[in-house]
């Protein structure tokens, strides 16, 4: 399993909206960056995702999982753009802010710190565990610690 971080502006698509989609999940559409698209093409079913509120909040607010593999993005006829579907798994008991991530030396090399503008990013297993710890979540059970 791999780990990822996906950003969404809460005014456009919030964590609450994602949770409301239930088990079916939602298409992660509208990505028009080749690197982010390629990351989605690399995703596998069950890969886990930090759901990050960008612009407002600047924090990891939940964990989702990939529930459908990369396929053509339904919001465009342009064949270059694909996307995955994700579904919500768990709230982050204590949202983990960008400020907290930047202040943690264990996360100094995290893409969120280094490649802040990219909307879909890989997350190392060690980074995943650390952010979950900071948010009060046991990554093995996806239940509050």
C-alpha cells in the first residue's frame, strides 16, 4: 500500500461533502497538472490518502482511500486527464495544520513542505505514521487513539 495527500479547497469540496458520499466515494476530478495526474495513475485500490483543506484551514482533516482506479476525468473531453475515486475512512481527531507539519523536524522532507503547490502528493510511510500520531489517529485501525 502507498500513501498520498490530496488537497481540496473546502469552499469547492470539503471533507464533510466527501464523507456524505459514503462508500461509493467521489471522483477526484479537475486536476490539470501532469505530475498530479501521473501520481493518480500510480494509485492502487486501498491506497490511503490524507484529505487536506487548502487555502482555508491549511490542515489534514481526514483519511480517505482509493476506491476506483484512474480512469478518464468525466469533467473534460480531453483524453490527457484521468482521475481516481476516493471514499472517506476516518476523521482526523485533531486536524494537523501545515504550521505543525513545518515545525516537525521528522517531516522536513515531506512533499507538503517541499512541493506545497502540488494538489496530489506522495507521502512516505514514516510521514504517514507521524502525521497520524500528531492527529491522534492510530493508522493501523483508523480509529481515534
